[in-house]
């Protein structure tokens, strides 16, 4: 008698976040921070915190196996200076990536 057994192995990883660059911009400039995460399995979470507050309602898109959430500031001002933190969670743990926005000068219309 011959017995054949089949196994399916699933390898999981902590989410991997691409580095986000710190940005130094003049007042009035449009600023974009993209949180790009791979190894984010179904049921995982991807969040962006700006100046310590979770930003809700950001669209999440895909580019192959990379999940992306993007924070856009249409016209930066001095009060926009602060941190942007990308947080990715799965059943193995949490990964974070922090970038900073520094706005200089005054914007005149």
C-alpha cells in the first residue's frame, strides 16, 4: 500500500516598509508621503499617523504585491511641520517607518 501526503507550507514575514524620505519644502508646495508595504497579508492593517494622529479615509492601492497608502498635503504651511509614521501590522507583529516634514518660509498668494 502506498500513501501520498501533500502539505502546503505558507511562510509569513513581518511587513516590510519602504523608507520614506524626510522632506524640506518651501511653504505653499504640495507634499506627498507614500507608505509602501510588502508582506502585508489579507487581514493585516496599514495606517498612517501624521503629527501623532491617525489619518483615516486614505485610499489604499496596490502595485503588484505592494500595498500603498498616500498622504497628500496640497499646500504646506509652517504648521504642517511634523512627523509622518507608517504602521503596518500582521499576525507576526508591527513594522514602522518614520519621516519628517519641515516647511520653511511663508506662502504669499
